[in-house]
C-alpha cells in the first residue's frame, strides 16, 4: 500500500494545516463528479480520502508513524467503516470543508425538511426596589408575545383542512441551485422559498392566525429574582419568548434589571452606604446611635472625638453576593453637622466653650456679620 504522505504529496514533517490543504486540493482534482466515468480518478480519490482519514487524525497519524498501517488495527484501509463508497466519515470530511451541503461538486447529502423556524427572543425591563434586589424573590412581568393559535393548534391550517407536500422542493424543504465556477459545477442548497423549509404547504390558511399558527397576546410570567442583582443584570427565561410560526420552538425571554434609588442608602458593589449626620457634641463626647438597615435597626457606638467623615462598618448588613456565599457591609459615613439655628443661650455656651479652648470667634457687636453679608452681595 502506498505511503499516505506520498499520496498527499507532503513530507512526514508536514503540519496539520499543510496536510489539510493538500487533501482539499487533491480531493477537488480527483472527485468523481469532476471526473465522470473515470475509474482511475475514482480510485485515486479513494486513496486520497483514505490517506487523509489517517493523517488528518493526530492520534491515528502517531500510530501510523510508529507502526505503519499495522498500527491502525485494520482502520486504515480504503472504505474502512463502511460509511460510503469512498471511505468512512467522508461525508463528515466534506461537511467540515464545504458546509452542510456536502460535496462542492454536487451529489452531497440529501437533507430533510428543516422544520418551522424558531420564535423570536424577547426583552423586557423589570424595575425593583433596593430591598427587592438585595433579598430577591418572585416578581411578575408581562410581555406581548406570540402564542399558540388554539383553533388550528399551531398548524396554520383551517380546522378540517390539511397540508400538502410542497411541489417546489418535493417535500425536502430545500431547493438546489447549480452554477459554474473555475472548480467546475457547484451545487448549493437553500431553504425552499415556498414552504420555508417545512416541506409542506397548507391547503387553506387558518382564518384566526392567517396561516401563522400563532397569534399575539399579553402573557404574564413569574421571574425568580436571585438575591444581590443590580441594575444591568439580565435574567434569561429559556422558552419564554415568542412561539415560532406553525409549531416552531419557543424563543427565550431576557429580563433586564433596573433598581430604583433608595431614599437612605446608595449601593457600591455589595456594600450599602448610609450618610449619618451627628451633632458636634455627639462627635466630641461620643454617642450611641440607632442606624437603620434594610432589616432591623442596629446600634452604633460612636467614640468620643470622632471626626466628620469617619466610616464605620456594620458587617453583613449589605448586599448578598449574587454568585456566591457571603454578604457585603453597611458602611455608615458620619457627618458632623454645624448648627445654623442657635438660640441666644446656645450662642453664649459656645462662646464660653471657645474661651476655654482659647479659640478666636467672631464678635457680633463689631459688625463682623454685616461685613460678611456685604462681601457676598
């Protein structure tokens, strides 16, 4: 038996790409459709196909390099596997190179009807409050979509009528087109324009759906919202899109999440941020504060001398990790608020405090405040 490398005209050091290129060139040259009634070309084509079956498979090529055809265990001979007149898996080889149509020279595999096309995918937006996004749960969404036409049961045919094999494609669902090229006669297959790949036509269209097998309705679905979702998250509901025409499979529904702003908290990743104003005296002397959360309030002990902008973390009071265990924190940002509505008594007390601290403060009797006001006019 001829050496497989010699058959393809490549060296034993040839790469997979070089072997594939050589095979494609020789397969075109010796294909029986290109050489009708040429027994010698047909024999050469079989030899080329057999050589590629061995060298195109890295594992078989390794065994062949070490042991020759004996190392293939009877798998390397012409027509091995009985998958066709030109060798095992030859249809798969041509499909790899030329697509589902098989041979580029005609005589490819005959495909059955492709069936009705699938339904469209749909999209909708689901608005959530922050607590709903944090804790998840069931929510309802309504979409206008294509559903099964009950009178015709998705067939598209008027009840009491039937279907007929398509005369355009003979029931195959495909039509072939032949054209000439530099490689010879090229045959391509395309979906039949008359039956749209179904292989049959309806005798009388359903008066309810006009032959579509579906009609438009508003449908409500339950969405299981996982804990921790955020704006920009998308949930996919498989098989909740539109029904395909005349019984085609149902598309998917994509639910885009939009989380509304909260009056108290802002979200940063899996943490919640809460700005808490406190008084000067509380910051200076320390305090015990009640902090709201999305669940029960928590107590925060503020130490004496706390500065404005100091952050405290309440562990595991934030947002759950949507793709894992654990939960973020509630970050409390303390803001020391300066009072602007002091009573006379409070003013006197603060002046006494400033004197004790030896801090210089404005004297309202020297016209300081009127100067300040005039500077901003």
